[in-house]
């Protein structure tokens, strides 16, 4: 019973965030390329360099993620006071931007294993767990979309 309720709410949440993600793609401009080449800050999306200053080689390499002066300063100030929140948030942002494929592979591997175990041993609660995991995946995917787009 409880498993069923959890599953229903997770599924509704999944639909909600998938819908929000699609809407976000429709109503905004993609900036992932500009983030990749380090033209805009990956945290706050303000321009870091002039687009004319970016060389052809730089534009074709895709590992130039960087922070603007303001975000870098915020990180430094936080580090000084022993607060790691800003740094942690920026680390999560980078992880979502750069390593989302790996994250997806890990997620779907776990889902397949859990479904396999659940079906083999007839454990009902595992399907609720899988639904909760899929909900979080949809949520994280939406957050990633927000990072990669701009109004
Ligand atoms: Zn910034």
C-alpha cells in the first residue's frame, strides 16, 4: 500500500519535472556551448570574455568551463570563513554539465539491477524505490536544463 502511494507520487513528480524541462527548452536559449568554451560563467552565466577574444582552437575544445570574477570571489570568501556551500554548489553544477552521461549510466544500471532483483525475488518495495530514483533523475535532469539554458 505504502509502496503504491510512493510510486504514484514519484511518477507524478517525474511527469511534472519532465514537463517543466520540455517547457524550459521551448522558452529559452541554449547556452551549453558558450559555457563549454568558457565564454560565460558556468555558475551565473555572465560573460567572462569577449567572444572575439576566443580563438578558433579554444572554440573547438570543449573543456574550458570557468567561473567569472564575482563567482570566484564568492567561492574564495566562503573558503576563508570555512563555509563550503558555494564551492559545493559549483562542484555539483560542473558535475551536471560535464558528467551527466556518466551519472545517467550509473542511474540506469542501478535501475536495471533493482528491477531484476525485484522481479526475481518478488520484492514489491523495490519498484517504489525505482520510481523514487526515476523521479530524482527527472528532477536532476530539469536542474541541468536550467543550467544549460538562458531566458
Ligand atoms: Zn559567475
